[in-house]
C-alpha cells in the first residue's frame, strides 16, 4: 500500500510553472473538468484553488442537500412542522454559524473569480445566495456576536454585487443606470454601518471608497446626453461672447 502511494505523482510543479503567479492580481481561469463539470481555478502564491463553477464550490452535498444552507432551511421547515408552524425557539449555535460562515467563504472566493472572468450574472447569483445566508444567520443566531462572524463579509459582498450590476448596465450603454446602481450601493453600505452602530466606518470603508472611484470613472467617461452637449456648447459660446450662437443653443434647450 505504501509503495503504491509512493509511486503516485502528487507533484503539481509542472502546472504551477506553466501558470505564473502575479502578485497583487487575481489570476483565474475556467475549464471543463474530467467529470464533465465546469471548474474554476484561482492561482495563489503557493499553489492554486479549484472549485466547481455551479452548485457548492467544493462539489460536496452535505446531508444530501446541494448546500449546507439548504440543509439548515430544511431543518427550520421540519422544526416549524413539529411546532404548529411556529419558528420560535429555532436557533443556530456557534458551530452552526461557523459552518455556514465557512460555506459562505467558498462562495465568496467564487464570486470574486467570476467577476474577474466577467461572468456578472454568476456574481449576482452567488452574492444573492450569500445575502440570504447572512439574513438567515442574523435572524436565527442565538447570539449577536455569532451573527456578526458571518455578516462581516457583507460590505465586500455588496461592493462586488454593485460593481457587477453597474458594469452590466455600463456595457449595455446605460451609464445613467450604472451611476444610479453605484450611488444606491454606497447608501446601502452606509446604512449597514449605521445598523451595526458603527457609522464612523463609512469614512474608513475601502468598499465605499472603491465604489466612489468607480462612480467618478463612469461619470467622467460616459457619453454626453443631447442636453449636456448643448449646455456645453452654450457655455463655450458665452465664453467666446458669441451671443447669437448662445441664443440658438438656449432655444434648443427650450425645445428639449
């Protein structure tokens, strides 16, 4: 038995040597695995992470369910059935919260990879899934600090979700919608920090700062609307003291 194990080649040096790690960058690729399922690999400094592109990232089915979250939802449904549809008394202990947190981190890794792969619908799918987990834990955790251990992932999740939605709108040519999505996301993040009684974190939040930079990028590069083009031309005509042209531009604005 030992000899057969010794003969097996566990060395992945050839794979790592042909796929260079780039510090400070998310290096990721997508391919079809030997089992026929689509896989995602993330290159890290000491190796790589591999996950399924669909379902639970590690491919496991805990307690026969697609995810551990589905298992706990089934437990809640059973509890309510046994207690006249009442959920009072149903609680998640420290171990339950820890397990759900670990599963949420798997999905967290995957939606970061999916964003890098420009699979924005996939990002929305996985972030929405984790939001449902956070809400579930917040509602049923037996202590607030247990819920916080899971919910601390929410700011980065919201940032990734907003960036995915805004990028989809931007690529569709709807820059106004993209800016609205980002502005709304920034307010949602601020509301989250107020909810946890830490409003001062709004000023320190890397997620909010990232979204503000993204918002300014879209605002400064988006095509001008007809009204904005005319307003700009009007300002230029006034600067040149070409009042005849300025009057024409004012008339165009009135018509708009």
